[in-house]
C-alpha cells in the first residue's frame, strides 16, 4: 500500500490513451490512494464516467457548473486536501492550456487554482508530430520551468499508425512515477553506478557456471536511487526483471564483461554500488565446441581461474566514487561482514544472508561502516533499498536535498 492515505486528483483529457487511465485508476486504488477523477469534454469521447466511477469508487466530475459540491466551487474544493494532481492522458491542447494558464473548463481551472506547492504531474499522450512541433516544445519547456513534472512520454507505435515519441507511459510505469514523486530527493543530481544480478561464465557454447542471484535486490536499489533523484546506470548480468523506469541499463554476461562495463562507465560517477553476485571463478579452458559425453562416462576436467574483483578494483582507484559493497554470507555474518569491508577497502558494506535472500521478495540487511554495524530489519527489498539509499545519502560529502514531491530525472525517456 505504497500510496495509503494519499489523495490523487486524476484528470483525463481527450486521447485514445484514456484506456490506460482506467488501468492506472485501478492500480492507484490498489496502492491505497483515494482517486478523484475529473474528465474534460474531450475525454468523454474516449471513455465513460461510469467506467471511471466504478474503478475509482467515487463520483466523477466533468463540468465546471456541476452543482453537487455544496458551495458550487468544484474547481477549488476538489484539490483542497489533495496530495497530487495527475493529468493522464494530457493532450497537446491541454498541455498548451496549462502552459498558458488557460481556465475554460473544470480541469484547467482546477489546475490553475491549485494550492501553491501541490504537485502537478503530467503524462503527455499525442501524435509524434504534435509532440515535436515547436509550439509543443515551447509549452513543455514552460511547464518544466514552472515546476510541473513531466511523466514520459515514451517512443513507439502510435494509435494513429505512426511511430515515434508521444505514447503515454503504461499504467504500471505511471504508478511507479507517482510513487517516486513522493520519495524524498536525497540523491538529487547524484550519478550512481551499480551492478546487479549474477554473472554467467561459459563452459562451452551451450553450458555455463552461474549462481542463484535473481537481481531483485540490485534492481530495487536502482529504482530507489532513481526515485531519490539520482541519475542511475545499472550494469546487469542476465536477469528476467524489467528495467526500472528511468534507469539506464547495460547488459553483460560474464564477470570480465561486467568489469569492463563498470570501468567504461566510471568517469563522473559519485557513487558505485556493487550488488551483483559476481562469479569468483571463470572456466580457464572454455571449449569452443560443445563438450561430448564419453563412452566411459568420464566427466570433463574443468580448470578455473579467478575473476577480477570489480568492487576492489574500483575502490582502490585514486578517483574512486563512494563505494558500497554487498556480502552474501552463509555464516558468522557480523564477523565476516566487518572483515570484508576492510578487505575490499570500502566505506560501506551491506551484509545479507545469501542463501536466505536469493530470489526472495524480502531480505534483512546489516550495514557495516567504520563506526560498527547497523541492522535494517526484514522487509521487502524495495523498502530496504530506500533505507539503504538514505544511509548512502547521509554519508555523501554534501547536504541532502529538500524533499518536495517531484518527478525523478529520466535521462533517456524523453528527448528534452
Ligand atoms: O568477495 P565477495 O564476492 O563476497 O564480495 C562481494 C562484493 O564484492 C559484492 O559487492 C560484489 O558485487 C563484489 N564483487 C565484485 N567483483 C567480484 C566479486 C565480488 O565486484 N569479482
């Protein structure tokens, strides 16, 4: 229930993406939010208030002159006590209205009359030519200057048959962005690089040695860091997990590839978090052909050689960012964790009981630093990741940023 107790005013404007707003409403309600839907006349051509009322569980407002509110001031009352206004989908016309302070229907008037500090989040949805038109560019720039948070859009196939930027984000992505908007921006402007997932070390063209890491903890840290305002690059071993929205992901397979990718991305990073379960050894005698079973049943003789230690190699550089390591220990965690932090040369090491956490939804962490250790009790991995991000932010050599709800940066989702 990430949005428990939050009141969201959800505005729909005219666009085929209104069908995604139905899904978004369900997702918001499931996350615990109270959703007050307001629709423009344009939106009514695409979806009915009956649908939106059924999904939100609240009467829908469509008309400035709706007399259901006692003082007849829906444009004021609907946003008082709200935690955010979300416009999804936001048409090119409505974007223009917002940029120019137009107020000729309930939704635009309500946006103009919103209390100072009430976050306005806008999910554009329009044809690629409309999105790229200089007039829309100007409107978008104006909204950003006004502190309005843009959620997307994404590029891809459009309902009109054209292809390009202007698709509204999916409901799940919008939900994530709305949740992110409420997280404190503890890492605003910080560049954070991290590794996650397992590595896979080839034996022959079809076989490999790997481990049971799912990538869940690392992906949760990537998401939490981006929610906190960081610009995140995730270097991932093979994982079935979706890339957290707004995170740049680079895929690798082996430890050597991960090492090379980290070194290539290191310049300009402020924080490096090594969550990946890197294979300690790779096969030295990788076969170019698939190994065949022998008649005598003799197994192949594999020789191993040690992989480079990515974390230690980063930590020992003169220009090292703030380094955070993870340790999956099966026993004597307190002793091994403290020793490992010193051996790796990192200011912060995060211990977990590896065999208990791999693939699981929750975890329990122990943080080791120069002053001793701190326990983060068992919780789901995203909750722990947010706590870890706060711990990292508190240790960085700069003051934390204010925590106003706003969209986290999206380095590669928008051409702006
Ligand atoms: O030595 P150990 O594998 O237990 O260390 C775990 C920590 O070191 C993790 O943060 C892991 O991502 C990192 N590591 C690494 N390169 C390796 C082995 C581990 O970056 N080759």
